[in-house]
């Protein structure tokens, strides 16, 4: 099961947060639906956001990314895949060669 985690940040603190079910590739629709449920305007996706989301599975929208004025400083979204394996490589310093 995959989810999209949406956080509204104000003064460096999470003011509101929400998770919605989301498949990879449907993040825009899930974000639009979550924004409607939280009663905040949907942000404008820029190339920067596309690149960040594709590479890191997370991106942030500043207040400038919204057409309407918002009561928070930043919106952060992150794709959470519960079935995904860890994406980090094993640390070679911990490989003791079978000892």
C-alpha cells in the first residue's frame, strides 16, 4: 500500500498533516483531493517539483507556489511506499567477510 504524506509547515512546525492512499504516478490527483479535504488551495507543479519528486519521492511548495494566499509557510509532500525495500546500499564498512 502506498500513501502520500502532506504536511503544512508554519513557523518551522507541522501545523496540519494528512496521509492519503496514492499509487505511484497518481500523486497530483491525490494531492488535489487532499487539498480539497484540508480546505487549502492546490499548488502549482513546476519542473523543480517534478524533478525533486521523481528523484527523492518528496518535494516542497512555498507560499509562492499558490495562486491564493495561504496561512502556512510551506507545504511538503512525501511518497511513502510500505512495501518498498530500503533504497540505501549496505555499508561496506560493516561487511566483515563472513567472520
